[in-house]
C-alpha cells in the first residue's frame, strides 16, 4: 500500500527531557567524559552503523514533470513493495520501500533505466527527510535521542554519531522522518524541545558511515573581544588547520558569537574537540562542538566572512541567541 497523505500533526512533548546543564549546552566537558568499556564500545558503534545502513528510502532524479506517485508505484516500480512516495517541486521522487533489501534491489533495477522516454538516476535519499541535530547531551543514548525528537512525527531512522576510536557520543546525530509533514515543521518544533539544540537539514554527500564524522568544529562562549587570530593561534598549537574564522553578521556587519574551524581530517577535529573544549582564551572559556558534516566552513562562507546560506543562518542564530555565556 502506498501512503501519500500527510502525517498527523503532533504537539511537542518534553516531559522527562532535561537539557539544561550547569556547564553550558553540552553539559560535562568532552575531555571529562567516561570511556565506554571495550565490549560496550563495539556494541554502540555497531548500533550506530546499523542504524545508518538501514536505508529504505531512495531518490529518483529526472522524473518527467506531471508524473504522479501512482504512476511511479504502479508502472516504474510495480515489481517492488513501495510504502510511501513524495515528489518534490524539482521533480525528484523520494520512495520509501518496505525494507532496505527492497531499496537496494530498486537501485540496481533503476540503473540505466528511462521513464516516459527520459533517463532517470537513482541513489539513496539523503537530505530531504534527514536532519542534523547538534548539542545532544553527551550522556544520551540512541533511545534517549529518539525520545527527544519523536514528537515531531514518525521516525524512519535515527543515528547517534559516535567516536570510532572510543565509542563516545560526539554530541550530534541525525533523524530521518517518515513523512513530509514532519519535515516541514521539524526545525520549529525541535527548537521548543531545548534552546540549546542546533537543527538543520542534513547536507548531501553522506554516502557512507564514515562521512558522518565531521571535519568542522563549532566554537562558542568565548569572550566578545576574542578575535579569529587568537582562536587560530590556540588551535595551531595542537595541529595546523586550513580555516578558522569568526563570521560577520550579514545585517550588523559585527562579528558573530561563534567561530567555525575546518580541520584536515575528522580525526584532527576529534582531537581538537577533546583537547580544547573548555579551553581558556582571552580571559574566558570556550566550548567546542561539531558542525554538520558534509560541508566545510570554507564552502558555507563561500569565501566571504558573512555569506552563510539562509538555512544555516536561521539554525545557528536560534542557537546562539539562547546560549548562556559562563
């Protein structure tokens, strides 16, 4: 059966979810996190990997304008068990199947195929239904993360990203919602769960589990007089980074209350997160978390100090305006 209607609207429920912490939005410093036991480490990393690869949704690009979901399910994909189809304004069809095996078979079937005389391309659906959620408390399990975001709508997949070296949560994850109705309200509703969450649609290009390991760091809570050069100097004591910048606000042209740091590798980013989260700078303390993987700060800023895409400005601004400076 193909579901094409919108999901039910839910009011956010935050009972039992406590996200206010003594030491800022992430609670305990990353360097103070207890290390999981070796046996537990393998289990939680595998749990995260399995969640990522449980992909039941594909994206078909090149659908002729005017094509209906019924035509896709009953003609193009008649041999497959399709659960839900959403066709975007750009004529991309996002198709949810009954299992990850069905999705995999459909990708093979569609290779080199044409529909209504037009060639189509297919791959796993990546950003349309998936959201990056940052500043998840480090002690949260995948189930606690699920409980935090489930009131928005039915959840298809949820991935709590962990360190490949230690198994520790890195304080961010991804949630994929089943229906478009949840997607349309996710950012607004999740902002009511906690003032400290950072929420934005996931970047494309997250094809493998390793791609979820971010190379870009998000720095906050440093004193207002801090300059980009001071942060970069501190960072370079541990490793050389290709980019470190406090952007300018588009309206006021004043420096923002956050900085972005690109690292050469995800391993370098994790090392700096461990060493510099809570570091002293310019008479104060700064906090470090991870930015959404899949896009570096250099491309977010577009070579300009202030040129952030609108969706990133909104999500970062919602977070920054509510962060308390220690």
